[in-house]
C-alpha cells in the first residue's frame, strides 16, 4: 500500500510539497546527512596530500564519503566521495532512485534563474596575493599524474556575445603559485575563449570548489549553449540559487560555495599539462594546453576543499547521470516507447548504453541504436532490451544478450565513426559503434520467451517460515524444532 502511494506522489516533484524529503541545498547539509546515516568517514589529521588521501577515498569509494582534517598539515580540510552511489543522488534530490532521471529532466525543462545577494559566505576571506601552493590543499591522485590537480572545480565563464554564464568541470593542474593548466574540450567554455582569443583578450573565469551535490550534478548537464547550468541547480533545489559577484570580475558564483578562484584564461598561450588519470581508467596524455592565471582566492572561514579522485565512482556517476537524462530525452523525441536508459559502470558511465523499450515493431531496436549513437559521440555500444530486463543490473542485461540475441541478425556495426578521444582503443577519437538487439521477437509463441518464475517468491516472509538451523540433525530426528 505504502509503495503504491509513493509511486502516485512521484508523478509531481514539487519541492517541499507533500511529505517528500526536501532536496539538499548545501555541502555542509549533505555532510550532516551522510554523517547521520553512518556514511561519512573522518580520517586522522595530517594524512599526506600525495596519494594517501586518494588511496583512502578510493578504498571507501561507493560506501562512504571521507573528510580529511589538516591534510599534509594544511589548515583547510579536504572532502571526497560526496556521491558514490545512485541511491545517494536520489536522496540528495529527495526522490526514489527510479525517479532520478525524470527529476533531472524536469529541472532542465523548468530552470530557475539565480538570485543575486550582496554578502556571501564564499567571500568571508579574500586573498588578492595568490599562492595556490600555500593557500589550498590540492592533492595528487593517481601514480603518474603530473602533480596536484583541482578536480572538483566548477569553471564558470560568460559568453562574450550574450553575457550568459556557463558551468563545466575541467581538470586543472596547479602549474605555479597563480597558474593553472586546463583541459578545455570543444564545448561551451572553449567556444567563449575562442571568441575572446580572436580579439586578443583573456576570458574571465571563476573556479568554484565545494558545492552541494545537486549543483555538482547540474554542472554536468549536456545543455545547449547559453543555458546557464546554475539555473538547473536552482530547479533541483526547489529555490533559486544564491549567487554573488566576484571580487575581480563580473562573473556570478554560488554564494554558499566553500572556495572560489577568480582568474582569466590567457590568450595565445599554451603550456604543458598532464598526464592525468581520467574516467576511462587511463591517463590523459601530456600536451600543450590552456593556461589560467588566478587573480584572487576567496573562501569561507574554515572552508572545505572538495576533491574528486580521477576514475572513482564519484567521477563516473556525476558525469553519467546527467548524460542518461539527456540521452533519454533525446531518444523519447523519436521513440516514445523507450522506457529507460542506463550508462553502465563497466562502460565508464559514458561508452556503453543500455536501453529498455516496450517493443511495438520489429527492427525498431536498430533505429533506437542509431538515435543513441547520434545522441552523443561518446556512445560506443548500445544494448536494447525488453521491459522485463533490469537495465541497472549487468547480469540481467548479459542474460538478455545470451538468450535473445543472435550476432548474425541482431548485431549492427558502424565503422570509422567519431568516438571518445579518451578511449585508448580509438585512433584519434575515431572508432566503431556496436549495437545489440536483445529484444524478443514480437511473433514468438507465448511460452518461448516466458521468464520462469516461482509463485510467491517475492511475498514469502522468511522470518515466519524459517527456524534456527544449528540443531538440524535433531530437527530431522524429531520432526520439530
Ligand atoms: Mn553549457
């Protein structure tokens, strides 16, 4: 009964409405929530910034977030592993796990403009004399990383043509006291920078470290240009996000952030960056890349420095869930019978897509594969299954492939197409796409693909039907416990 009621309530996501839990709006509130449920580990002070913090965070990946007081003797604490499970993201949103994509899609459809404030916790302390190596505890994560990297920084920039802000996360190598090396993929920040650089101008940027999990998730939305991702965060929070003007530029940053680095992407300058351990579990190569000069660092009193360990679950899930929501919306435009999508963990939450459909027509699985490949160039493999297969369970999807798929008729391969540059098996980002139709034929006889089921398995109350088993020999002798 309770479940049926929950499902009905789930049709509307009005924040604060009915008796649904409220979304989490601050990093500190989220840490309280994790601590209260036994999911915040606290390390002893003074763990080393090189590898030791990443090692502990990675060992607890998927189970606990970790707080590192006085890392390497630095007064600013480090925190990692804020979201390492889909269930945690659902909790932060105040929904059930099966509602996460729908909630995110709704926030993208109904974004809330930010609310500007005059005073902000994020600017309680202002350093205009910048020395990143001294002022911030930036860890070194993977074995061959080129050094300390800021990995959880939301980079905010403004479209020089329209003034609309953009948010994205970039790996940021600490290259000097006031210098960062940045990897800019060919998306929005890079487009703005190309405009500025063509005019010989720097591009103002702000790098925000230490925000709540929903703002982090919003930063990863695959949104069109001139769609401020912070407005998605407002919608997920159920209230406009408070922002404050930077002390050295016109950019607006989340007022509740822990730490903000203000600076400029410099024109006509590239310096060595990398290698750095990336989400596919390989190193992104060293190359000459963009340079950011930092003009000011502002932060809260006693701030927290958030770090994401490259290749960990936090890294994978933060990228994966907004992509799933975008791909689902994209597929639903042409295929209303698509029920759900999932970017599998083994496919690094980017490359392998599982699609669940209510099949109506032979052949449509292949059309859906083509739609998915067109939805994002990172997609390398698509497996389409029926509604009775749990696409979040890799063993179920493999079972569908094992019993409903024949390679000579159900496999589609597209050669020499655009893929991920971070996939080491691709040649310069060019590779093959593979689609597997693991759906049942519509005209199959009723019993042929009928899944076996034991009646009552789900409903049986084990507490009522089982007895202690230590004296099983005695029970066999007397016939009674
Ligand atoms: Mn964008």
